[in-house]
């Protein structure tokens, strides 16, 4: 799985219609809806604002796409197919259309929306999706320096720390390293 880390926009003109492909990172459906509301305000006079997204949740990957008034299956689905084809998650892809006066037909619309999505997806830098886990760890003060050294090697970060008789830490670490971290604490520290 892959994800985008930044907003990226690409523009194309097809038979006098202007297509603006936009790709954005988003981690929840609420965040996707907020982005869509912002884009509707940014492009209030657009003929169509087509979108598709794939978001990883605790229940699996949530997918949605919308034709925005274009004939059914000619706009949102081709955009979605490119997101799914590149195995992108936590990503919203929007194609804004300004109608130029020439009708494209169902096949033309499908190609136009699909190509706009494809171009913006291929142009945008993507990275490997990493699932993170939060792990609680309790340490003695003398263990802290050695623990921090090993934590850095495992790409983990301390997101919360409480000091009392011991040090209680909340660690954010790539999920595939969390088991190693727990074994390390038991073995080395």
C-alpha cells in the first residue's frame, strides 16, 4: 500500500473543457468531506466536482466515489479505479471540470476523468504506507538512555512521558517493529 504526503494539482484541457486533477492526503472520511467542502468553495463555478477516496480504518479500507451529475459510472468510478490500481490509501482524488461547450459522450467522459486522475496520481510523489502502533513502556531511570538509543534504531518516537518512581512512556513505532521493541525491553534493558 502507498499514500500521498502532499497536495498535488495538475490541469488538462480536453475538447475545450478544463479538467483539474487534485490529489490530497486524508486519514478519515470526515477529513475527506472537509477537503471536498473546501474545494467546492475554491471552485464554486465548476461544472462538476468528481471524487474518489480510499481510507484505511480499523474496520478495513473505506472506499467512496461520486459522479457529481455526470452520467453514472463515467466519472467517479474511473477516478477510483486509478486510486485502487496504484494501491493508494488515505488518499482523496478530485477532478474538477469546467464544461467547454463540447459534449464528450460516455466514453469520452470516462477517458477524460480517468486520464486526469491517472496523470495527477503519476505526477504526485507517493510513499510506502507504514502502519504505526502505540506501545506503553515502563522503565527505570537508569534504562532510559539505552532505551532511547534502541528506539531510534527502530524508528520509534516518544509521544508521551510521565516521571514518577519509574518512567512511563507512550511510544509510536512502526507496527512491524513493535514486537522487537517489547522483546528488546525484556532482554536488554
